C-alpha cells in the first residue's frame, strides 16, 4: 500500500481583496472520494484568472481558500480498476468552485485528468491547460476553417500564442495585436500580420491589411469597449468569441452586424456539473500535450516561481499588472 503523510503544506487566501496576500498553512491531506485520484502535486501553472479571483473572490469558496487551477502531478492513490493508475503522471484543469491546486496533495476526479507522455517536461505540461484549452474552445466555437480571416487580440499572451498556432493549423489567416517587441516571435509561430495595440492608427491599418474588407471572426480577449470595436470590425454575420464577458451592446450595432456571439468559459464545465464537458477538457489536454511533445505547437516560455506564499503573492499581482511574456509556473514538489 502506498504511504503518504497525513498533513501537507498549502498556500491559502484568507480573504479576497484588492491588495490580496497568501499565507502558507499546514492542513490535512484530502481524502479521495469514489472515482477520485489522490495526486502528489509537482507543478502549478498561474493564470490571470487566479489573480482576478484573489481580488474578487467566488461565491462558492470557503476561506481560507487554496488558489490555482492548472497542475501536474503523480497519482499516489486510486480506486481499484480506475485509470490512470498509481504512479502515472497526469495534467488537469481543476474545478473553480473547489479548493485549488497550490498544495502538496489534491483529490481530483479521474475522468478530468490527462495522462502525460513520458518524455514531456512536467513544468511545460503545467503551462498548457487553462490557456491552451481556452484557445481551443474559442476556435471550436468560432468554427475556424481554411480561408477565414481571424483577429486574435493579445497575441503575446499564452491564450493568444496557442490560438495563433492552432488557427494556422486550421488554415486561417491570422492577424494579431501585441506590443511591438513581440511581433517577430508571433510571426515566427504563425501570425500573418501583427499590429501594435498602442498604435493610434490601428483601425486604419486594419483596413489597409484587410483591403477595406472585414474579419470573419475575432477572439476578443480584452472585453469592455474593445468588444464593441471588434464587432464593428466583423463582416455581416461574423463570429466573435468573448473571453471576458460581454458589455452592454448598442442595439443598432447588433441589428446591423447580426453577429454570432460566443462565450468561452472553462469553469462552466464544472459549475454546470457537465461530465461530458469535463471529459472534453481531458481530451483537449491530451491534444495539447501531444502537440507540444511532437513539436507541432510551441508552448510559452516558463517563468519559475517558488512554492512560497510571498513569491506566489508577488507573481499574481505581477500577472494582473500585465506584460508577462510566458507562463509563471510554481514548483511544488521538493
């Protein structure tokens, strides 16, 4: 029988607030339920949503709350006959409403994890779930296909980098926005046209690039007023995937454009208790890991973070400030 300790270290949030801080706690190792795996956590990927939730909280959270949604680890206990097995390394995107992954051990439903290829770097695998799955969901909802003219906002972000590469695989022409210093890299991974989002003449330059045409689809990463601008850039009955909700939209604009508006939410797979959607995320995890492992898709640069409450606090505040080029990954296992 596999032995593991009765207590563990966990980084926890005692209350949600603008100037949030985390503290290290010693708590009991969770007991797995039927169809759950007990996993020893190795790496946790930090995402912008982790910082946003640390500021605003979430209705279903109990405090103190453990943050973190993306993780990689090794199965140390599992029900008999359940796959994956003890000793397997797995990757997953966790349930937003439950305690998070920044702890030494976690209990996770077996159907929600993806088994890692043996030769894939574990830190790289931890960088994939949230950003990669969001990009794939967005492209699927937009029904991107060969010949589509696609605008991807914030191309230098992790979601943007994955979206650019998978959109090119599907035959789209990809236009993206980013700081000028990242343009060369984004073209290297597949962007056809890159524009500086600070440029005051951005809309005029879009028109020149489109030969006064319009986009078939947009991945709207920013939200707010940008969503209204992006709807204006769409052709009639064009498609938009919104990653940050929808602002109040003018009826005249909706009537004139008749857009197909899509909302992208990984958390909904858990909040609606959709087993089908949770399993789909597992399949997406396999696709992401295989694509990176085979060199078809390039993962974002890894930025290592210590498993330390102060280090994670600083990392997530920095995440909210923007401008991070890469993925901040916490190494949990010693």
